[in-house]
C-alpha cells in the first residue's frame, strides 16, 4: 500500500510542511513547503522556516541523483553529501514495521491509513488516497516525540528539482 504512489500515474506532488522539532532541548515550530518528484526519477526538496530567539531561520534540503544538498543558517554554501536516503518518494515506501491501520475519510477523499518506519527508524503514518493512489498526508514522529506533517495540495503540476549550481556547493 505504501508503494501505491510510485505505482500510480503520479509524476510530482507539492506539499506543505508543519510541525515541531526539538534541538538541544529547545522545541521550535516549523512551517514551509516542498515537492516530491516520482517520475522519471525519485527526487525531492523542502524548505522550512522557524523562529529562534526572535530571528527567522530558513533550512533547505534537496535530494537528487544520490546526493543530498543542505543549506543551513550560518553557511553561505550548500553542503553536498552522497546518500542512499533523503527527502524523496522512496523515503515513504516504508522500510520496516509496515501495518495497515484502516480507512479514513479525509477532506481530500477516502484514504488508506498505514504506519511504518523509514530507513532511519523514524515512525510515520501515511494516508494514501484510494481513488488514485496519491499521497494525502505523511506524519513523521521524530525521536523527541515531535511530529512533522507533510500535507499534499497539488499533483502533476510540473514540479522540477534542480541541484544548486557548482559554485554554490561545498562537499560534506
């Protein structure tokens, strides 16, 4: 069931990000957006903002062709690292502990609800629309018990994921 989006005619999907994360004992709210590209190759991006000490901080990540690019405050360049995991559709295919929870009626339609763990061991809930196999929502539980929610709002809108230009990258 978690592979339904990859098996559907879905090419790309845009989502909104909301949630909280805890870092060094401080919990902060997140808000932002991102996109997953399913075809021709799995890739993704997200950008979110939070406020720390009255200052707005932006964090961005791009996953493309086996490389994750991250841009964080205090670093003017993207940090590139080779990786077998990242923010792309395969992150939500459920690496382990897959369980079917049941059906849910959501504003976007009737959905299958399943739980699983990603390749990093983080638990998540997935809501997949029954009519077309498209993702409606993913809720990932972070190690501190905080949740990050991806709510999908646009499909097959021509999203593209591009890597930063070489002069904007430093190797990680």
